C-alpha cells in the first residue's frame, strides 16, 4: 500500500494536501472528535458557535486561551515536515488545512490555505480591528489576563479569528482551495474525520474531476469511501515511510 501511494505521489503533476486535527495529534494537540478528543466534555457545537460565545463568552474564551497556550508549546511533527519537504521537492503545490494551529507554517510549508482561521489571531466583534498575537509579541500578556479581552480601538469584546459552526469560511481561502482541488490530480488527505463542510468537499472535488485520493488515518473517516489508497496508520509513521 505504501509503495503504491509513493508511486502515485511521484507520478503526480499537481498534488495537494488536505489536513485535519489528526496530523497534529502527534504534536500533542488534541483532536476534536477522537477518543481523546478535545470536546468529549463539551461537544464542538457547544463551544465553537456564535451562540455559545454570546451566551457565555467567559467559557468560550477560557477554552480558547487554554488551547492557545497548549498550541504555542507544540512543535511540528514528522508529518508536517514531510509535507514541507514535498513542497520543496516541487511535488506538493499547496496544503489546505482545517487546523488553526499554524504548525504547517512552523514546519516550513509556504503555500498554506487556512480554511478555519488561526488561533493566534483575534478580531473585534464591532470594528475592523484584527491582531496576530504571535506577530505582535503580545501572546504572553494576553494569556496571563483573566478578564474578557477588549478591543484597543473601540473597547468592544474581542473574539478568536476562527470559523465557528454556522459562520461562512473566509471567501478567498475557500475559493482558492476549490480551484486547487479542481486542478489537482492527487490529494493527500491526512487526519480528518471528513464530516465538517464545506471543507470536506475538497477531496470530493479532486475525485470528481478525475484525481486520486490517498488517505492517511488510523480510523475510517467520511473520506474513506472515496479513497483510492487508504493508509490505516498514524500520520507521522505513514509520512516517514512515504518519504523513504
Ligand atoms: C489521526 C491521528 C494521527 C487521530 N494521525 N490521523 C453540508 C452538509 C452537512 C452540514 C453542513 C453542510 N454545510 C454546512 C454544514 C454545517 C456545518 C457542518 O459541517 N456540520 C457538520 C458537523 C454536520 N458547517 C459549518 O457550519 C461551516 N460553515 C458553513 O457552512 O457556513 C455556511 C454559511 C454561508 C454563508 C453565511 C453563513 C453561513 C463552518 C464549519 C466550522 C468548523 N469549525 C471548527 C472549529 C474551528 C476553530 C477551532 O479550532 O476552535 O473546525 S469545528 C472543528 O471541526 C474544527 C475542525 O477544523 C473541524 C474538522 O475536524 P477535523 O480536523 O476533521 O478533526 P476531528 O477531530 O473530527 O478528526 C480527527 C481525525 O484524525 C479522526 O479521523 C482521527 O481518526 C484522526 N487521527 N490521530 C492521523 N496520529
Ligand atoms: Zn473594535
């Protein structure tokens, strides 16, 4: 199976990767729906929605501050590095990710499309203020604060610049992702349950436009039925073998 996948990858002319929380599991970032999922106590729909934020911004912010702190200490793993290397080799044209953790960029991937935002960015709920806390150097200070974060421009409540259920995905990123998927002759799907839309359309578009689907996941997912090759193992192990 691995040999088959390696051959397909080497022969492809325009390969892309589509990643989810599972690729960062070996970096110590909990997934959403897995066994040790992030939201076993709180279901995604209870925390990652505009309604939850309106109802209990303290709960939602404490959840995001906890995750920001966990993610800033996480380092990319073998799978992230392998994707950066495949791009360097000219094989991989882009990484389309549902993750908000920045680990693809940390690993050296250049063409990264973030469909669900970035956990290190905040934005104002009233005005157009946005800030990347990693770039502004204010992350430590932000995490130490216990009160609700307020906009320095207008004083309104800040929110994480991520995409919650019922909210539209960033238009440009989604359009670009769909275009790449139409063009791709191969998609490497790594570590996603493939149940959250519209992101989950990406591998389907590749398939429908004549491309191949390689999936890496220790469990079956919503994508497995359309996978041409299914590598049933953790991302780090699969990607290391694939690179040999
Ligand atoms: C490993 C591993 C290892 C473990 N190695 N693998 C069409 C049909 C049905 C529903 C909808 C539809 N269109 C829209 C909807 C509604 C909704 C939706 O999809 N609901 C479904 C759940 C039913 N979608 C939306 O609401 C989206 N918005 C939208 O459609 O807007 C329309 C609109 C238009 C115009 C105006 C207004 C509205 C938005 C979706 C936003 C999702 N947001 C989240 C939170 C992001 C912020 C944050 O991080 O806090 O995104 S939810 C969460 O799920 C997060 C993830 O990116 C996303 C996907 O999860 P992922 O990455 O797949 O993780 P898991 O945990 O599910 O899976 C991990 C996998 O890894 C597992 O398979 C493991 O086996 C595997 N694994 N270890 C490899 N070592
Ligand atoms: Zn503001």
